């Protein structure tokens, strides 16, 4: 969970699968033994976390469910994780601070790779609290682009070959080729 300005953002359900399987990564690394499967999987998970959703890419790589909470709402509220593909629910705390579920028919989701928002002319009156209104939605690119898959493989390969944080060789956090592939698909600028 983190705070994005006046929004509280929390992943509720992560992707059902990784964009890069352990078997594909081991083939890329030319590893035939299972001795380092746990290490390689941890590198895959870390690389995906580094670029997924609110990371370097600025987009959700695979379908995942997010809650985004607001203290109040105007006609349009911006969503942080893109592309938002489905509105799941809108809940709120009423004047008595009791949680209620709003009628989804009162809300419309608009989204692209670069922006997403929920529009309504009928936002509920809510109790005064930072998480007064919560929008639950699914975000994700569907099938990940081949460039993103290759970027993940490049990052994992770099970490697998360079296990120390500092060596005599000049290292970078993200290999140049991977950074370029991520930039080609980036959904906004971060940092």
C-alpha cells in the first residue's frame, strides 16, 4: 500500500502468472540444473516488481486487481494504475461511517495506456476520512509485449551474472538494453 498524492493505492490481487516463466528464464540463461531455481525465480519476481504497475514501466504488465481510495470525489477521479480495463466495485463510508457499496451503473471507466479515470455525476456523500471512497478495478496490458518480456530477461541475466552490488566492472541498475525496451512501452514518466 502506498499514497499517491491524495490517493491510497493497494494491490488486492496480483497477476495470476508471471510474464516470464522459470523455464523460459533458465533457457535464456542456458541453465540446465535446478540447483538455483529459487534464486532465478527471486530475480524474476524482483525484476517484474521493479517495472510493473507503479514501477519503471508505469503500467500493469499482467491483469491484477487494485483498490484506490480517496477522501472525496468530483465528477472525474484519476486512477494511478493503467491501463484500467474493468471497474469491479465502488464502496464508500456513509455519514455514519458504515461501509456501503455503490451501484456500478452510476460509474463509467475511461482508460488508455497513458491515463485512466472513473466518471460519475452521482458520487456518494462520504464520511470525512482518507479512504472514504474506494474504487476497485482490474488493470493490465493483457498479454505482455515481447519487448517487456525481453527487458525482464535482460535484467534477470544481469543480476544472475553480477551478484554483487559493486565490482571492478562498471555496472548499472538496469542494463541499457532493458531500459531502452522499457522506455519504448512506458506509460508516463516517473522519477
